[in-house]
C-alpha cells in the first residue's frame, strides 16, 4: 500500500469489532439492521490536532452491483452510488441519508408486488443472513485468537494457526489514498494527485471533495471480506476494499468501496 500502517491485531488506538452502541449515535437497532461496525480508530493517533474516534462501517448491501445503484431518489451529496457518508456526533455515526437508500429498506417500505419483486426480497433476505452469519463467526474467531486468519487456513497441531495465515485488519492507516475502480466510476467529485512511492515509482492518488470544494482526508482501508468470510465461498459476498475518508471541519466520515 502507500506508506501507511498495516495492523494484524488490536492496539490501544485500533479496536476491531466495536459494539454497535459505541458506533451509532441514535437509532442503534435501525443502523445495525443495515450496517456492520468493523473497527474504531482513535483520531489522535493520526493527528495531534484531532480527538475522538472514527469508525470503519460496512453496509451489508449490495448483494449485486454497487450500493445505492437502484435507490437514486434517496441520494444526496454524501450518499450516492458506491458512496456512503455519516455525520459524527460525540464520536458516533448518524447515517447521512434516509434508510431507504438501502434496497432492503426501500423494498420493505414500498412493498412492490409481482414475482420479480418477491425474488428480489428473498435474495436480499438470504444475502443479509449469510453476511451476518459470516460476520458473527469472524467476530468469534477474533475473540478466540486476537486476530483473523485466512478463511482457508487450517489449524496446526495444538489447535493454533500459523502466524503466516493472519490477515490484515486494516491497511494504509494514516497513509496516502490510492486510485482504483472506486475512483473511476465518476460518481463523486474527486481531486487527483501524483505521489512518489517508497520504490520511487510515480503513483496516482484520488481524494473525494467536500461540497464546498475541500479535500477529504484519507484515514485508511480495510479488506472487508476478512471480516465476513468465515469460509472461502463467503468472499464473493463482499469482495471489496472499504476506504474511509474524514472531514475534520464538518465532522463527516465518508466511505467508498473498491471492488475486485
């Protein structure tokens, strides 16, 4: 990655699998219906000018395509196709759009009829159940081992995993943003720069811009599948890198998803 910190275990400033009530400012059950808290970061670790916490939060959708693709009527500046934003209140998140931005909530609210609508609702329900189960198993794995391992990893004699089978809990923490398919969708105003990597190579970076034209600050990224894939077939449920950006002036967290 680009000069940032990679972590395999919890630290005093990085806490994986935080409780929902420590992440969401209001309507905790409602937020938890659609969103999974992956990890929390103490902002003071990234800048002496910052205080409080920011969170990596993964939407359970999409089960096909990208998030927000079919609910344009609930888009706004922060929440749109492949982007999801949060207002930060006392170190906790409030979703920056109507919950009907999520296809599941939209389908339940509108209750469309017909065979196709029924198939969509059934597919969404099955997707939510599988992702939640994978997340539950991965959280249990972390609680037992203090880290996460590859979904295909086998225990050695004595019941332990090889250290080489550990997976990253966060990548590029406090580093430089990177360009990827997330930045080529044309769905969000971006600033683009060049960055000289550790090997002297010239790399392209991209940063989303605030509504008044300032750059968001890149916080880091998380391989989302590590947090929900208890077995190899689960990786297809969310084969994305979750990128987190921050606007310290307006207290906004912004996320997007780099799909493999």
